[in-house]
């Protein structure tokens, strides 16, 4: 599983990355977490606002900082 955090590195992007790492650890998933901060790469996913969570190339969450439970649900879907 590849989990991508899309965002320029703002505080909300950092929060989402921390939540994603915690969710992966708590769920015991074998996942690679990748930070994507290049604007062209972010735009390629068609999102209008960051931060965003992408799981195996599917945008799961975009435009807000989710709760830990929301991140876990997105990773398990």
C-alpha cells in the first residue's frame, strides 16, 4: 500500500501526515508513506485544496484535516 500526503508542507499537511503515520501503525498496515509537495504533482490528482490523502492512487480525503478514525476508515476502504 502506498499512502501519499499531498500538500505544500503547511501545518495542516503536517497534521495529516502525523495522523496517517499513527493510523498505519495502529492498524498494523504495511504501507509506504510519501509526501508530495510539488504543485504540478498535486494538481495531477485533480484536487482543489490541500491537504489530501491518497491511497493507492485514489484520492480518499481532500481539503480538510480529518480525524484519526476518518484516516483509519480511508486506509481500510
